[in-house]
C-alpha cells in the first residue's frame, strides 16, 4: 500500500459547518492525527478565505488540538504552521502565484 503523503480538506462546509456543532470534532481530531502518524503525512486546509479570516475562525479548533500542517488561503497561497503556532509563508511559491495572478489580470484588461 502506498503512503498517504497529503490529506487535503476544505474548510467551510467540511470542517466548519453552517451550524456551530462541535460534537464530531473530537472524532475528527483522532482520525486526522491517526492518519498523520500512521502514514507520516501532512494535513492541509484549502480555503478561499484570507489568512486572517482563517485564523479568526479556526482558533477554537486549534485550542481543541485540531491543527493543520499547512493552510492554503485564497485558493493559492501556502502557509506552513510551525510548532509554535505561527504561520510562515512559502515565499517563492506565493510570490510566483502573485506574479501569475497579476499577469492574468493585465491580460484580461487588454
């Protein structure tokens, strides 16, 4: 069986629902942490939110021990969560993505 290297989930409507029901979060925490340990993989949350919005919404879950290794915000920009809880941008990737988006915006205006 191949190793699972990456577990990627959405945020809104997947981990955080429309109703603040936290009853399944302890089970989710155990399952996601078990998969990470068992396969030595990482977990990334992909969201259309900004990093600031993600942090505001996700802070209670981090306090419950549910903390992803990576957060991909605005569907493109990658941040790694350190063991201290800080978010460090993947500078080269994020810079290249920003240049690509700016280039596309210029092309659309022409």
